[in-house]
C-alpha cells in the first residue's frame, strides 16, 4: 500500500521514496539537469512510469488527508502523479524555483495560469509579440470573462512598466525571445515592476539560456513540448515559481483539467538529461547559420539574439548565456519567397514545432499566424516573407548547405512562361 508509508522510513508521506539523489546546489546547471527529479526512483536510474490514474489508501483518515492536501502526487492523477512530479521537480530545480506544475501542453499551462490568477475586472499587460495562441487567449478569451488586456511592444521596457495600472493590473505577461520575431524583453526591467505578477514564457530559451526568476520575475512558463522535452515526442507545459503561487494555480488546474500525461512527463524527463549538450550544439549551429544567411541576396534581415546586428544584442549578452536554437529570416520576396524557401529544403522538415533534434522550417504567415490579418501580423513583426528555423542536431555543414539551397530556390527568378502553342518562345536576351 503506497500511502501508509511514513517519512521516518525515508519515504515521503504520499508514497514516493526519498532516495537522497536530489541535486546539490553546489553543482552547475548542466550537472543538475542529470541529477534533478530522481526522488521517486527507488534505485532505478530512470524515472519509473506510473500510469495509474488512482492510488489506493488503507483508511478514511488517509483518504481525507490526501483529498485535502496541496498537490498530492499519489492520490488521483488529475491532482498529481509521481512520474509527472519527477519532471516538475527537475524543472523547478533547473529554473531555481521552489515548485513547478506540469500541464497537458504549453497552452494548457498558459490558460490555466491566466484564468487561475485573473478575475473579472482585473487588468493584464501583455506583450504584443506573443505566440499566436497566447495572443488569442488575451485578445479573444480574456475579454469574454471581463479581464481587460493592454498590448504593449515589450521591447520598450518603459512602455511596459507604464502600462501597469496600480491596484488593477494583476499580471504582466511576456515572451522572450518572442515567437517568431526573436524580439527580447529586458528581464531585469520586468523584475523591477512592482505590483502585478511578472510572468515570462521562456520556451524559446530554456533554463540553460536564461533563468527569469533570477531577474526577480515571479513565474516562468514553458511549452515543454519544445526544447525541454526536446525530441518531438511529448506534448507538455510547465510553470515554475514560488510554492504558494504554484499551489494556487494547481488548485484551479484541478478543475481546468489540462493534466500532463505520465508518459509525456517520462519522455520529457529523459529529454532534460541531455538538455545542456543539445542547447549548446543548437546554439553553435544557429549562430553559424544566422551568420551564413545574413547579407545574402534575397535576405532582408536575419533575427538571432547572438548576431552582432540584433538590435538588442547588448541585452542578449546581459541575460542570455547562449543564443538558443531559433533563428528567423526575413526574405525579400514576400509570401512567394517564404513559400519557396520552406518547400525547397531537403534535409530540414516543414513542420510547425521547435526544439527537437530535426531542423524544422516554418512559414508563420501560412501557419501559426495564418488566422491574423496582414495588419495584425505586421504589428507583431511577422512579414509574409518571414521563415522560422528551429536548428536541430544534424551536422552543421549539412544544415548550412540545405538552407543555402533553399535560399537559392527562394530567390531564383521565375522561368519565362512557356509560349502559347504555335508561337515562338519569348527572347530572354536583353
Ligand atoms: C512560445 C510558445 N509558447 C507557448 C506555446 C504553446 O505550446 P503548446 O503547443 O505545447 O501548447 C508555443 C507553441 O508553439 C510557443 O512557441
């Protein structure tokens, strides 16, 4: 019986062993990524998968205790699950947080967070350049519940702070780097805002690149579907922060119900073990790719935080340990050039996700931002010729030559139209 064991046995009261392998704060983050989230392993090197939806108890008193305790991990899996908890503990450790809560997806995390923390009449300040579904949540869903949202270009730290209404703004929500334009938000300036909770979607960076809580922000959120899990085999979200805030969100989450699967949590935990080497390699290759595309014919701009030309290069150097694996490229030829680029890759895949081992290309105007008007897209910095690259783990030479080939295809002039039957072909000579 799992739940009748006691702490004096070296076992926590809700049924998962303390095996003494919690990371020691003396270790660097790369080492902690290997050690974190092992509390319930009971001798296994790998976190066991606990698929059980429910956990038996031997007494009513024990059931009562579990039903009324915060975040029990072995009671009923909508409330918590030991495999999911192992993943949550690992993320909390890497983000320097007291606690973390996992969700069924990044959007499950973000919508639970917003609806847990905001009520009718509250005000939110949200970055204008957000992932499209997050924008939709703030622009389309929040107003239906009487939550007012002000959208701000969050690259302007003064404007961000200035949009806060004292006594009414409960949340400031930003994403840095922003998807897909790679704009950055100054985390120190965000952490210095007093009053509202300061929340950062750090999906494009991850804890090996930046740790928003160390800048004074309150909560960090991830689509763990991306780089944290890192293998395109888990759909998962996670929030990390102070234990009381995480418990508050968990309380709402138990009715919202966007519950993380233990199988996905298991895959994500395995992915976390290699996070540091993946991010290092992806950052190295991404910088090389960004440099190789910049200034080429047909390329209007390359957006990558570690490029000398990034308008917020100094901010990147201050708050990001590496550039990360995401690059976006603005092509001169608009929609047609973007379309040709993403349809011409041979090694990379045309697919809408990021952070995995395969290099992926996306044309945001026809995918993630397809439901926005051209004006809305322009306000978010998403031109019709923008292509987003998620740099994978293939050999950098192969990635570079694949993308160079796609650029050549995107910028090649149209072949002359075939002459109508019976007429001579038009001359191509000047
Ligand atoms: C920055 C960012 N946040 C949140 C999400 C939503 O994550 P999920 O697809 O796991 O719901 C995404 C998805 O692409 C994203 O890019």
